[in-house]
């Protein structure tokens, strides 16, 4: 088994109320709690699972569902328990306690029936075989439901079909694993760092292919350290830290709730920008890019009210920060449980 924020510009004297209202709405979002996704019958049900390696609690009593057709990003720092959780969902490891079901049965049943497949970070490729030989060999061992040529085209492998695996780059080998994962046309794909080793163009092509799979109704859960990929591709995000789930909900909502908003200002004159920067630097985090002054702090509403008193403002906008900043807030820079194996991520 191979397994964007908008920032409308406003004239402060004409639309001060609009800016204040936008900041108030952002503050209200920060105080809400992400809700679990709900809806269709779950493809994956995780109930109270624990996984211990000696004294290390790699996964510590987590529960969540993934509904059919959902796309879910699983994020967390090294040692958070992401890979351990995915391994248990793939029957590569058994929980110390708790249960996991896939489409109402065991993960092994879903794998054997071709309904569950995975793209993992490493393993399973013979270096002396060509790309085509590898795919054909594995196709002979599974119930193939899609034409091999179609899969090779979808995974951008046609041009390197005759290349030996040992001469393929790490990113190319990941694309071979992706092709193998698609052979049975599974209903559910689990991806662990799927774009590891790929360059920027290869990552873009991979997610284009994955989006096509999602458009066909596949359920997808993926772990990645590229937070921009989660933000662009996954409507729902689960964030783990120290073996526990610390956030689970709509990706944009998590970004809004736990990211600090930015106030972006331009001025009629550079000396007014300089004076404003000096004035606000004692009250908030201030940065300057060209002729734009950016201010952020824990109380956006209060900051907006204060900056409105600054002389010479030409424009003002309020924007949300990134999912990465929300991730840093939730995980607080902690790098997983002490003594965790490097594999446990």
C-alpha cells in the first residue's frame, strides 16, 4: 500500500464606523470556539484512542469523525501525534485503548476492499524497477479499478515512465507512491506529508491532481508541515499538540479565532507615517513595508480607535493573520512530549 483575507480600504473620516465594526467582528470571532464538523455518515470514527510507547503518551485520548467527502488537514509540531494517529487509522499500529472504524468496519477491511489507501512518506519502492514496472507490478496485486495510463497522467509520471526508481528524485518517488495509492480508486485517501521532497512546481501539480480527486467525492485527510497547503486546500483543520486535539473546525474560523488582526495604514506624507510609528510602538507591534504601516495587538478594537486619532491617514484596512500564526498560538512553540521518538509526529 502506497500508501484569503480581504482588506477593503476606507477613508477614516467617512467610514470610521465601518472599520470599527470590522474590528469588533474580528474580536467576537476570537472569543468563539471552533466546532466539530458534522453532517454525512462518517468515513472515519476515532473514539478515545490512546497510544503509549513506554512512558511516552504519543496520542492521549483523542476523538473525532471525518465525514464522507470531507477534506481535513491534520496539523501539529513534531511529536504532536499526527503520524501515530494516521498509522492507527491505516492499521499499521494498534491503539493502546480506544477504537477506530472506517466506513463502519475495521481499517483492515476498508484496505482489503480497496476503499482506503494511503500516501506515506517513505518505503515500498524497489530501486531497480522503472516507474512503469513498479506501477504495473503493484497493479497485479490489487483490484485495479482505473486505467494505469490515466493514473500515470494524473500523477505527472508519463514523461518518466522508463526511469528507474533509484534514479528518481524524492519528489518523483512521492508521485509514484501517489499513483500506487490511486490504483484501486479508493473512496478514502490518507496522506502523510504528501509533498515531502517536491519542489514548488511539483507541489502545485500534486494539489491540482488532489483537487480533482476531491471533486470526485473522495474523503481526504492529510498531515503536512506546509501550513499554506492546509489553508488553501482543506476546509477543515485539526490541530494536535502533545498527543491531544487543541482545535478542530473550519480552517478559516480557526485562523480568525486564534490569529491576531492587522491594521494597515497609509499616510499623506512620510513624516506623518514616521511620527505614527513612533507613537504606536509603545502600545502595539509595529512594522513598516514601504509606505504602509502595519499595527497589531491583542485588542484590535482599542487599537483602531486610537489610530483613528493619528493625523494624515490616507487609508486604513483591517486584515486577519495567517493560519500559521494561529497554529503558533495554539501550539505555543511546544515540540511534543518529552522522550518521543522522531517518528512520532
